[in-house]
C-alpha cells in the first residue's frame, strides 16, 4: 500500500460517526458584504466555535477513542503549546484517559492553565536546551504512554477531515476550498474528503510568506523546512510537513499560496469587525488569501475554513496600529 493511501475518505466518514454527538457541528457563516467585495459566494466554516476553540479537537478525539483498553489505561502524551494540547486534554478528560502535555516553559500562563483545567499533567521544558519531540518520546517510553503527535498521525488526519465533510454536507457544490496549512493535518484530511465528494473542487492551501515551507515543498516536490518562522500565525510555525502529510498534500491538494503578515492581520480584523467573530491570526489565514486577492477568481462558490479562535487579545492589540 503506497503512503498516499494511508488515509481515505472512508476513514474520514468513520471518524465523523465516532465524533457524532461529541464535536460541535460548527456554523457556516456567509456575508453579503464579502460576496459583493470578492464577487463570489463565500462560505466560512467556523471552527473557532469548535470545542476548545479549534478544529484540533476532532483529530484528538478520533485518535484517543480508537486506542486499546490497555493504552487508554496507561495514558497518552503529546508535545504542543497550543490548540492540540487543549484538544488532547479535553478528549482525555471525556474518555477518562490520563494525559501528559510537554510544553515550553515560556508558553502563556493562560494556555498552561487551560490545559491543566482539563486534568492534564503539564511538563515544562526550556525550548533553548531541549528538543520537545525527543523529550516526549523519552517520557512516552519511560512511562508507557502513547504519543499522539499534532498532525502526522492517520487518525488525527481523518478527524480533521471531518471539518470539510461537514461543510460539504451542509453547502453542497464548491468550486474552491481554502485551508490553512501548518504540519498539514487539517489540509490533508480536508482534501481527501473534498476530492472524494466534489472531484472538481480545487483545494488550495494557504501559508504565511514567512513560513512557506509547505508551499516550497509542494512546488519542488522535495520536503522543505523552516525554523522558528516569526509569523503572527503561531498555529502554523511547524518546521515542515510530516511523513504522512507531505505525500497526501502532493496527491490531493491543487495549489499552495502564501500571504503577507499584513494580509493576515487585516483578514483577522475584517472577520472580527464584519462577521463579528473572534478569530486567531492562524484562523484568519485562509480568508486572507481571498480578501487580499491572492486567489483572484470571480463568480465561484468558495469554502473557507476558519481554523480557530484562541487569541491572546492583549498581544493582538499591539497590531491595531
Ligand atoms: C494546528 C492549527 C493549524 C494548522 O493545522 P495543521 O494540521 O498543523 O496544518 C491551523 N490553525 C489552527 C487554529 C491550528 O490550531
């Protein structure tokens, strides 16, 4: 079996059945103003309203619920300072699986506390001295914990794909689907579902210019990396696509584009002001490609995934000028 068949639309459909009644079916918002301005019909799939504030809960729950009884008793571990940490912590709480999260010691106190409030054990490390993946692997083997990585895992990818499945079930035909891309779990799952249900729909990945590793990987067909990119979109600061997600992106995604930091910030404020929804910078990434005309099409039906809403308002206030 070749690697790009590692996750199929049937896996995404099976994930949807497992997640029924557990995840929120998030709203799809439309705006006449956006439609007029872009001359398209645009559907925003609002995962900022998902449990824990981002789509990550879909993949986390789909992975944890499929563990064996012994794995569930022993517990899971992951490395993340952001939305995957909270998603794993909540999924573990709901399924009564002990969770351990490895986080940098400079992760915002609110994020540490949100993660602990779901009952997770948080282990802090110094990001200048310690490799988080190595630390998580060592802890996993010492403590017999199952490691659930944030994107490069078939059950995580299938879970994230339910975002697009739900959108398509609600709105039907689309000509384009815009999805932000970090490690590629979300876009892989969404592209698999979209290509199966709507073969003519073009799936476009969106990255910050400052973190364009996946775009370069897509065009060169060779895995490219980026180290600690200084983008405001902290959800996509991952160094590269993964072993599973890279071939999936090559196989199912139609194109990858990048947007400037200014376009991301403008998109975020536009969504706050016009759609009245709180979106984090990474959550505004896909919309930025449309609103800044990087994707310049007209008279099309366009799905846009708003991936999350966990924003540190004090930090973002700095960008208002
Ligand atoms: C994790 C995350 C992403 C990136 O998802 P990948 O699966 O790593 O590509 C985008 N937006 C938000 C809000 C996230 O939490």
